[in-house]
């Protein structure tokens, strides 16, 4: 029984992520963006109110890290959306080429 479950899990492994974003995936992405934005704002607030320069620098570094993460997540999302917009165009071109060959 356990061996059968392992075989099914191996067969279900994906080489590439699916070409769509599910509602649940979008919810996770939204949460990740919100968490990073909030952490960035809190770190910026803490840095503004710090007296100790070492702590202030650490807070600024932390805020910059969360800003980078936010930008990276947003970049991945934008890339996905652009590839989705181009996909129907590419499929239409392939269809037209196939029609010309007939």
C-alpha cells in the first residue's frame, strides 16, 4: 500500500508549474505581498524612531530585504501575466500557419 502511494506521488510530480494561477494560489500571493509590505513599513517606522545607529541600520536593512522580496514576488506575478497574455496570440499564429499549410 505504501509503495503504491509513493509511485502515485512520483507520477504526480511536475516538471514545470501549471500555466494558470488558481484562486488559492492567488490568495497565497496576496498574503505574501501583504506580509512583506507590512514588515517593510514596520521596519521603516522602527528605523525612524531608533536612537542607536546600529539598531537603526539593522532595521533599515530588514526593511530593504522585505522591499526586495515584495518586488520579486510582484515581478514573478507580472511575468506570469505577460506570458498568459502572449499565449493566445501565439496559439492564434500557430493556427494560422497550420491553415496556410493546408
